């Protein structure tokens, strides 16, 4: 597939050939603005019919060499009318450019690709240009939107893995959430990671149900509408080349203690050599202290430099075999697990347009090496768009988008992960370089710091982290191909009919393995999948003005078909041949799974808008979906919307106000149901006596399942000041969510253990504010663009139904089922906000004193409120300043409120790893000293009889007691973070004039995640506790457990336009 696409690209590029004559003459002049009479810096001057061009300097002056035979210059500037000037015999040409009235109004792409004047819309949308999402050359569209749009929040995990962040638009709907719908040039995109950032012209986010209602059952969580780059203006070839190289480093880690080493006690065990069981090479260690290497904690002896036999002393083949090493701290041993990663991203965009056609192609390739060894990811993107006027009335639109991602070593987070190994249980004296060097011996043995005994060097609890990286990797590949073909015919002026067909295909697979001799049972697994979505759409559009009235109407039909094929196989019981990673090597019968599914949705829709004197607009839409995934009788849903827009500044001249609009809307949208959720299917079991075995599922299904729906009301205002240099938008919304699916536990006497039904009622409400614009434009070479946004969102559970008062969303650790167990739990609770976190808290008296038992340990109360997942406020600041040839741009993202639990902190303290487990107690003595010597720690507080507690516990007892207290490990999720930074320089036009084929060039220093400006918790970045996107969507990302550390990247970006 890749070769065929590259061949198409080669043929496509050959079509962009051009010819330049060697004979030239020089033209100079100045480009002036009609508004203030000043020169226009950065205005574009092109020789018509060629690719030759230049830009004006800071004073509006230019100089250009014109080849013989060319006689027209084209002058253009954003927001001003393009002007063509005949050269004749002139050598000096001065021009004045006037405002272009057609560009004063903002045209945005709305639902189903319908272009509308933003002033006519009765709902909130917000648009970001391609340049503003490529500030720091971020490669993921969700991450690039962080901080730029009011009401949009990005929930991400660590950059140390190759995960994809989740996006929330106006919070959540009910107890769960899905990704928004992504639409690229009318093509539904099912994987945001497959979107090529270098191919995007702009992004328009349809925030609420009101804006997205025309998408019906797919619109509940918002829509991200992306428009790709098109061919260049005029009869010319535009070539845009980008080269970005960045380096990535870990920037935040927990604070570890460096006073005590590994072990369960501060007394070393002594090695006693026994020639009958020990290797002769160990004889020199007889009588020496040795590590409690079977311990995965750091409550051991003080790191005082004495000679101690450590793990490598008992591992044949290492240079330390049979030798003791100094018992010394390794302050950077966790940081040393990570390396410097790198990203190499190359992109070229070629566009050409003529009088009746435009074509564009983008080719991008990126190679990334991760901050963990033996991890890397390669991506390839190819995008092509073509549109042509086949006749005066017939237009052709076609496009294809291809992406490929190959990932090796995509690490998971959570307990038993590498992050859990090194952040929670790693001993403080471990030398990471030795572990890296000897993770596998020449004879194939794998090593570990956590061995069983001097005679058994197999891992006990933890593999060597480098064994995990090199011996137990996983590999995935993913391809996405989307295509579009459309014809549009103008029947009469203002009336157009179009038909469009699109297909989006996602395919891929992967493998994972566990090597023989590592901690877990050896295994191999493989999987593959293919998903297709086909859409055929017909649309009849009408757009006409009748005096003071404007009419826009659209009616159409859409037929969608989705097919899914998945299969997977994994070994069972180990591998019959060591490290033979093949399904045929399974010791027990291998396990195979497969799934095939197909669904259809037939939709009919209409939209109508009436405008009066460009100040009053009424709009209505309706969509009816017939969905094969729902049961007969409940598979037909109607989704209406109505909206109004009142541009009051068209009626009243307010000197202080350039533009003013009030808007309101109502809409109803739906939420799709998964395949075959309405039917029970038999499950295949292990064959018995050669006969196939099936079982009846335990989960019962309501035969009257319905689609979940959301009714939304929104009101807002949009204001412009200082000739629209400053603009503000404000929206308030309320969404009622009903009929959300819930699986409830039922008595076994009913014939099942669970029952899937429509039950939950909730509402989502909030507001959002955006203030921005261009306060300074062309003032002695200074330009300033800025946008500030803030939003507040609340999800409230009104009713769960069926007698339920709460429903568990997720547990903090190992899936404990008891509500409010020691580990904490997130709930959907009636008459409360979504995502209430409950768990254990210290019991206190009326004066706030902790109550302890007779042993001096706190009493705990169960099922206590600990906080909530969702933040109180989210927002961001985008800033871009240019002065002459220099540019500074950055994005700040912030969150106020919300809570999260850190399992890593809990285990780090339990194991004696982290810094809070050392230091002096309230007596001024080292807390790790014996209690009888003045050491230890006390919980203070009072006994149950009210008397003062004066009992001190050993330090390890103290922190292990807190292990069961959820309250102790809860943290405020507030943060302020600089997401992006760009410091650039645009090469002067004088220099570009000497390079006849170069229009412009720039170079910039770029950074992603350069600074965590504020956080209430040390050693953890609250913006990166999201884990994978599934957890982020469904659980709100409130648990940090074995997460990999946050990363930042710095590098150089070079851009050249030809």
C-alpha cells in the first residue's frame, strides 16, 4: 500500500513542474495600507504565472527580479484585497491595498462540512489556525489543542510512552464519555493519532450538542472539524518544507532518600560459604555482610560505604562476581534508567492551483526514539487533495489520507510496570549501569537485583528493568487509509446538489512476549484487526438572498456501514521451547479469539436558516437515525435543534463596541451503542472429550434498550472591541443526559448475575469565557496576538435507578470491590457530582485530634469523602508576539481543583524509598533510629478515652500503617503548565531575494512541556496522570499508579517556503 501511494505522490509531484527563464529585470517599490497610509510589512508579491515571489520588509519596501515574458505582479496581504498590477516599462511600482469586505466576516466549517458565516451561528464554535497548532511542532492533534480553546481539556499520560491523550469537550456526559467525533474534509476519522498535523489548515471545534446536532447519534461528546491545506493562491506552485529535530528528557521524579539501602531491617545478614552448595568463586565472601536482595524495600542498613556482597556478587559472569562493593547511595539511579530520546520529523507540502483546479499533497515522516531503551516509533503520513471545475456547473472533489505507525516497546503504566519497579520498590544503593550491562548473561540467563538467594538468582518480585525492555517487548503497527470522492452540480444559481462517498479503513495488529527465565510464565501473543466505515451522502443545498432576507437550506441523506474483524491468539502454560515466540510453541492448547461485526445507520437530515438584514438569524436542524444496533421498535430516533443569533451592532452604532451578538439554542443529540449489546451470545469453552462446549452468558439484557440522549440549552454573547482587535465570547449551557446504559448486579435466582438496561439520569452544566485578539498590529514592527480562556463544568448524577444509590467507576488499586476500601474508589453517587472519591480517613474527635488504638495506631473511618475527580476550572493562554524578524509564542494550560490519588507515593513510603521516610522526628532524632534510642514516629492524637497518645512506632511501622489510609495519599490536581514554547527568527526578505526560488525561511527553537509552573505536589505532574486514553475517558484520570515520569523536549525547527 505504501509503495502504491508513494508512486501516486511521485506522479502528482511531476505535475507541478515549472519553467523559469534566465533573463530577468529588477522591480522595486512599496506596499501601503489604505487604512493608515503606512507601509505593510510581510505583504506578498508574486510574479503571475511563476513561483517567483518575495515579501516586503518592515517598512513595506520590496525588490523582486522578474523574468522576461512576465508582465503582471500580484500583491496580497491577509484581510486586504489582492491587487494585480501590469509592469509595462516601469521599474518602480508602488501600490495601496484596501480592506477586503469578504474577509471581515469569519467563515467557519460547521457540521457536515457546511460553511457558514460565524456571525449567523446561534451556538458556540471556536477555530484555531494551522500555524497556531504547529507552534512547537506537536505531532498529536489533541495535545496541540491544549490551552487554546475554552471548554476543551486535554488529559494525557507521560511522554515516556507512545500513548495518545484524551480530550474532553465541556466535561463529561453522565458516568462515561467517548472521544469526540473527528471529521477531516468530510471524512469521519476514527483515530486522532492518524491525523497529520502538517496537513491541517485550521480546526473548528463544535463544542456542544447545539453545534453538532446534525451528526445525530454521534454528536454527544462534540465534534472536531478539520480542514486540510489546499492548493496555493494564483497560478503558482507552493512548496513548504519543514524539518524538526528535538531531544526529550525526563524532567520530574519523586524525591528519594539516600541514607539507607535495601532490606527489611538495619542489620545485614552474613554470608556463610558452604562448599557443598555454593560456587567456589563465592569463597572470598565468607563472613561478609550481604544485601537482603530478596527484599524489595529500602528499610535496610545505613549507606555508610562499608564493603557488602550485593546482587552481582552472586551472579556468575559479572565482573563483580565473588566481590563485595561499597554500600553507597546512588542518588540518580532512578533517573539513570532513562535516556535522552529524540524526534526527527520531516515534512513537505506541495500545492498548485489554476483557474479551475487546486491540488495539494503533504508527505511527512517522523522517527522517534523513546526515553526508555529499546523503544521507538516511526510514522508516515501522505495526504492528497484535488478539486476541479469540470464545467461551469460541475465540480469534482477527491482526496486520500494515509498514515502508518509502527511502535516498538509501547510501555504500560500501573502496578507491575517499569514505573512501579523503579519508583516504588527500587533499592537506593542499586547501580543502574550494572543492571543495564548485565540484564542478560552470554549463556542466556536473565539477572535481577531482586534475587531469591545466593544459590537461586532468579527474580523474586521484580525483573531487572532492562530485562523488561529488551526481553519482553511488544510491537504494534497501525495503518489508516481514508478516501473521498464527491461531485457537486449547480442546478441553478444558489441551488446545488452533491453526492459524496467516503471510506475510512483502520487496520493493524501486534505481538507481545515474555521471555523464558523472567519473572512471569513465558508466553507469546499476537493479534490483528481491520475496521471499515463507509459513508454515502447526498445533499441538496440552497443559498440565496432576497432583498433584506438571506436563506440557507440543506436537506440530505447519509447511509453508513461499519464492519469490524478482529482475531487474537496467545500461548498457554508456557513455551515448549525456550524463547520460541510462536503460537505453535504453546505448552497447553493455545487460546484463540475472533470477532466479526457489522452495523448500519441510515440517516435523513435537514437544515434551514433565515437571516434578516444581516443582524437576525433563525436556524433549525433535524436528523433522523435508523440504527441496526438497537432493537426493533427502539431503533429510530429524531434529533432536532433550533437556534437564534442577534447581531445588535447592525442596528445600534456603539462607539465602544465594534461587534456585538447574542445567541441561544436548543438541541437534542444521542449516544451510540456498541455492536451486539442488545443480544446474548453463547461463549465457546474448552472442548470436553472432543466435544465443543458452550456456555450461556451471565449478563441479561433489557429487550427494550434505547439510545442514550442529551437535551442541551445554550446561551451566549460575542463582542468585539477596537475594530475587532479585541474579541470575547461567553457561553452558558445546561445538558440533561438520560437513558445512559448501566450494568447492575442482580440476584442469581433471576438466571444471571448482571442486567444491562437504560437507567441513569444526570446533567452537565457550565460556562466558558474566551478573551483575545490582536491588541497590537504593525506598530513599528511589533505585532501581538493573545487569547485567554477559562471554563467551569459540573456533572451531577440525579438518578441511578433500580434502587441504586451509588455505582463504582473505578478502584485505585487491584480492583478491590468493597466500596470505600483501603485503596479508595471513585463513585457515581445519586444527588452528587460525578467522580466522588471515597476511602478511609483518620478518625478524629470533636477537636480534630486523631484517635488511636492502644498500640498507637490511628483508627479509621470507612467510605469517607476524599475529593472529586473533575476540576473546578480549566483554561489556557495562547500568546504570540513578533517584533521585526523575531517571534515568541507560547501556550499555557491550567487546571484549578480536582483530586488524585498517588499509589506510587503510597508504595514509595511503604518501601522506604521516598524522602519523607528519613530525617528527624519531633524529638530531633533520626526517625529511623530505634524507638528506645529516641527514634521512631508518633501519630500523636488521643486514645479513645481522650488521653494523650505518647506511643512511638518504628519508622517502617509508621509508614506501613499509613499504607491503608486513602486520605494520606490524596493530592490537589491543580497545575499551571507551559505546554509549548517557540522562539523564532524569520530571515529578511533582502536575503531571500538573492535566492530566486526561496520565498521565505525561518528557524526557531521549540519546546514541548518546557515548564511546570505551579503544582501543589512535588515529584508528580498532575497534568500527566491520565494513563491510557481509555482510563482517561471512563475514569477521569484520578489515580497515579506506577506512572512513568513526565518528559519535556527541546529542539530546532526549520521552515522554508519555495
